């Protein structure tokens, strides 16, 4: 089992029960857990409203920054980035109405 902390900001917290941080447990099927696994688990277990604003296909929507332990996932392998017990995955929306 891998336990990660999910942090949300930029308005995404509204989609997750108006809560900025969640603890998430992932029972891995194989020995490795990826950020893709975290996204799906968060959608299935924590998302309370409008999934289309969080995900598109099998990833987050364009305009949502993803950080793993404060490092941009673009630098670590995006969906295939491995996460370990105690990691923090942060989702920040850069999309704003106007």
C-alpha cells in the first residue's frame, strides 16, 4: 500500500468537497504506483463534482499543473512518474473565468 497526500488549489478544491488536502491510500496491483494511478484513484474516491473539469481522457485537463513533491511532473515523466509512500501530489488549476 502507498499513502500519498493530495493537495488542491486554484479552484480545484471545490470539486473535491471544498477540501484542499486529502490523504489517499493506493493498494497497488503491481509493485509500482504512478501519478496516473493517483489521478484515477482521486477521481473515483475523492471527486465530488464535475469530473470533466478535472480529467480529460486518462489524464488531467489541460491547464492543470501537477507537482510531485513540488516538482513539475513534466520533468519527471508525467503520468508514468512513480510515487512512493509519503509523497505529495499537488494539482493547481490555471483556468479561470473572466
